């Protein structure tokens, strides 16, 4: 991925790499945007707000780095709950060997988190940016299953009369 030649070693570096990647994709960035209060009452500062310059579509990004195992994992559920209250869509970008496989799975399954290594393609899809050239999907030949004669009506009996 562009902009990740150096390994991330801190939360501040993670923020800088996300900003650099977003800017390389033509997105506008704003760091530490003040936006009301978190669900637990603390002042909310969104790490990064990304904006598409033409469509004005916005995405808030919280960056979480954990180099060694620790207590950061305990804060993840509350963070995801807080993101649900934002006035814009939100995403957690995470990096670091300190996140357990359980919390990585939890983050990804939330639909609101992505590993730094997958961020570029995620942003391209979210903001409708050009997709990088790559292998095209292979077209599979359409063929009736071996147990169905060619030209047979494979609809269930109750749907066979429908056109």
C-alpha cells in the first residue's frame, strides 16, 4: 500500500500515515476535529475527518495502534458504540502486533474497522475513487449442473408456469 513503507510504531505515526494515504488519493483531511461529546461524556475529538472534494462525502477515522498486548483492547467496544453516534460515518483504522486475534476479528466483524494494510482499497470503494488496475474476474462458463439435462426447466414446480 502506498505510504506504508515504514512500519507503524505509534498512534501518532498511524494518524500521519492515514492522512498521507488519504491525501495521495485526493481526499481532504482534517485532524482532531472537535464534535460534541463521547457517549461517556468526554469531549469528542475525531482523529481524522476525510472529505471527498467534489461529492463532499465525509468519513471520520479513529486510529488505534497497539504495539504490545495491553488495555487498549478494552476500550474498543465503547469506541465502536461512540462512532455510532457520530453525525457522519465512522471507521476505526488499527495497526500493531499487540491486538489479539480475538479483538482483530471483533473489529473486522463490526463492519466499522479495517487494518491499515487494507485501508487504501476500503477508501477507494467508500469514496467511489478509481480502482487500481489488477486481475479481472475470470468469467466462468455457464453450464447446467451435471444432473440436469440441458434445456430443462430447473424452476420449482410451483414456479414452472411463470415467465
